[in-house]
């Protein structure tokens, strides 16, 4: 029996659809089926209601605009997708600064909300498929018109060579000339379309690369890292190799921006990126996760060895005394903190990322400028 939603549930349904939760809702229903237990359905409904309630309360309590960006930020924080963002919101709520629209706008600029990677990949694949089909069809049509034009041209010549051709034959020859001109024109237009399709494919390839590269540091961004993590997760599990993940965050970065300005802050971010990139290789990958935070993947290294390599980079950086060359003012000591987790010590890669983030938080609470190891869960 099909159950129809009442009018009072329509706003919630529209909100779920806007946040991308409608797909998860429908998938859950398919998995449960008509024979699923009422208790399971109640749990799913309760979980969805908690997320929607948390988002609504967040927007209303802080008098925030109901915009797509604000909804996506709230969804990322309260659905568990981005625990770091949830922690930032919780910390800010407890301070005198509070949650403001200005702060959310700044947060969205520093750490843009990305569309769902699977949906984006499907759209790109669909576009590529359509481009390929279009290019194949135009090439086939151009070849056909070219062959037709060649044959038509030969027949026109034959007709014109007939000395005793009557008026009808002459008229047919004139028509054939017009058709020949039209097919040549169509062939040229198809060639142009084919060239445009090739250009569009090149632009698409560049756009895909740009979508996975952080423009400031040149490192892979969070989206690219998530793809990399899943690939190495499957490969390392099949090969029975250790796999570690780490979060790094620049200590007291807000002071750098407040004292020296955002341009100098960008140079500090680039410095940390270069420092971490120097320890990366084919089995050690670093990416900018967002803002002043970086994420690393260590293939073939247990957490203790990964933490050692990361700690050596941290110590080397902390010994330097940096100066803002544009103002000759000293930056002082620039340091970062980190948290490292064993990917296979947790339920899945997402749980390991969360554990590394929590270890980073402990490092911050313990005085900063240090690396902490996450405790595996049995």
C-alpha cells in the first residue's frame, strides 16, 4: 500500500530535497521495502527529523537568511559530513562573537561548499558521453555528405558533357549544382561543429583538473583527496598494507591574518603546503582540506611512522623565524598541530578521518605545535 504525504509534510519534503536528503530517504525506503519493520522506519524518520530540526533551529536561533549556501553549511555540520565545521560552529556559539551571516559568508568563501561528488561525476560522465556521441555522428554525417558530393560532382560533369542534352537535362544539371553547393556547405559546417566538440572536450578536461586543484597552494583539494583515499583504501586492504591518515592545522592562524593581513596569511598557508609537500611521495599524499587545514595519506606506513615523519616536518618548521618581507615585520614562530589515525583501526575511511580530526583537536587543547595519535576502536 502506498502512503501519501500530507500537506503539513510538504515543506519538510522540499527541504530534504534541497539538501540532497531526499535521495537518501528514498534509498532507505527501497532497502527496507514494504516488508521492513516499523521500528526501522521509525529510526530513519527520527534521524531525518533530527537533522531537519537542527538545521531549522540553527537558522532561526541565529536569525540567518534561508539561502542555499546557509542550508548547505548547516547540512554539512549537522548531518555528520563535516565534523570540523560542526566544531567550529559549536565553539563560535559559545563565544561572544556568535554566529553571524557575515561570518558564514566568510566561511563559505574560505571553504566553498562542494556539490555531491557522485552527482558531479555522473553529470560529467553524461556530458562526456553526449559529446562523444555528437562528435561521432557529425563525423559520420560529414563523411556521408563528402561522398555524396563527390559522386554528385562527377554526375554534374557528365551531364554538362552531353552535347545534345535537352532543356530538361540542363535544368537537372543546374539543380545538381545547387545541391552540390549545399552539401559542400553542410560538410564545412559539420567540420566546424566537430572542431567545436573537440575544443569543448579539452575545456571539460581542464575544468575537471581545476575542480580538483586548490588554486592557492597547487595541492589537490578535498574532493580530489576523497577520491584518492577511497582508491588507496581498497588497494591497501587488498594488499594487506598499513594505511594512515592525518589532519594538520596551522596554529593561531587568525592572529596572522589579524596582524599581517589576509595576503600575508595566504603566504603562510603556501609555506605550510610546501613544507608538507616535501615529505610526500608516491605513497604519501597531501591535500588542502580547507582554510588553514591540510589532510595527508600515508600508504604503507603505520600511524606511529606516519606521525614521526609529520613530527619531523613540524619541528623543522617551528625552528624557523619568519619575516613578512613586504613590511619587514616578523611573523614569529609559525607552527602546526596534527592528528594521525590508522585507517583500518576504525569502521571505515570516514570514521578514520573523524578520529584523526579529534586527535588534532586534542593536540590543540594540549598546547599546540604537537602531533597526537588516535586510539583505534576495537
